[in-house]
């Protein structure tokens, strides 16, 4: 393998969602630069679909006219779209002349990005333990954009691999995702308890683990074919109630979709994708309590 492809003092690779993310920086990247939650996602080199991110610790001169059309403005974010690039600005509060704190400039397909930081971020980078590869508040901001171009998205959901099949547990923070994943940790492989990537591909849908966990720090970069989508409901019984109303399923998925800095083109892709996901596997309301008997319900479903 050519030397410029392998990990070096200034380059690391991570795999997530069927993609490889190459992270480079003007400063050295050590084993302590990023939070330990990324360790199991580490890769030796590039893959078939590699996204390149390069960190710089200075702010470039940016002119609004050169960045293109302003398509999003909700502090602290401002987004510009050009025919050759996307520019994401993190700006400070200020009515008259807000200051740029970070600037991420992507190619039009979001496959490459230069991310510029105020020079003071150098100390943060050197300290290590960083919670995002992009150094933005969350990697979901850019992952959701990248996935949209690849028939994918991120859902507020937990996911496990049970008997080689992917089970997706959809719901917001009070739905019981972490509780259910905890009940399954001795039986299934946990992908994540809070954010799962789902992609519609030629062979059907697959779910992928992410590092964006909730109360359960168990995560995995693995994936599995989607066997069932289960909307969670904590109850006194343990049962799976089959859903047949396609519109209701689509609304439920959209309600739990992780929304990045959503622009019109992103929404168009999601409104095309969610109906495909809604029909890719059986969908249920999963009622469960904390007794653990729900595990038998799920195993019975796979049979």
C-alpha cells in the first residue's frame, strides 16, 4: 500500500455507515487525540468510499460573494452553496459583525472538506479526548449531509444484531431505547443505543452502528441487513403489534430523523428515502416492560 494511504502522524482512518473517513490535520494526531469511543471504528487505510477531512488551525479570508448563495442562516450556523462547494460557518453572536469561529468548506459531493478553526483551538486539539472527528459540536451535522447523497440517514434509534439480523428500535430520548438495548446486551451485539445509520442499497436496507451513544457506551462499527423496524412503547405487556399504515410509518420515521442543518435539497432526498425504508422490512409497535421477556418476543419474530 502506498505510504500516503496508510495512517501516519497526521492522518487517521475511521469506518462508519459503510464509508471510511480519512482525518488529517496540520498538527500531529495521536492515540489520545480523539475520544476512546472511536477506537473500534479505526481502520488501517482508505476504503471503497472514502471521505476526506483536513483540519487547519487558522481562519481563511472568506468573501460572501465567493461562497455562493446563502441557503441556511440560524445562529450559530450559516451555510452557503456554490456550484463547486458548500461552506458551513460557525459564527459568534453579534447583530452587526458576527465573527467566524469555524469554517468547513466541502466539495459539492461532500466527499472532501477543509475545516478551518480559530488558532486557539490548537490547544484543545493537543489536549485530546475530542468528542467529534470534525471538531464541530457533533459529527452528525456532516454525516447526515454525506449520507443523504448515498441514500442514507441517521435515526434517533437503537440497533442490535440478533441472529445475524438487524433490529432497529426507533424512538426519542424517553422511548426506552437504552433500556431495551440493556436487556439485549447478553443476547445480541449492540450497535448503538441512540443513533443508528440506515442506508437503502441494492440488496435492501442495512443498519450501521455509530459512536453517538446514549446511556449505554457499547458501540460497534458493524452492520446487518434490516429485519424489522420497531417503534418503542413501554407498557405492562411484551408484544409486537404489526403496522400496516404506510403513511403512519413514514411519519414516525420522519419524526425520529436526525436533522442536520437541513436545506431544501436534503429534505427532498429524505422525503424520497423514507418511503423506501418504510417498505423495506416489517414495521411494528413494540410494547415491553423491564422484565426481559421482550427478548423472547424478538426471537420469535426472527423465527
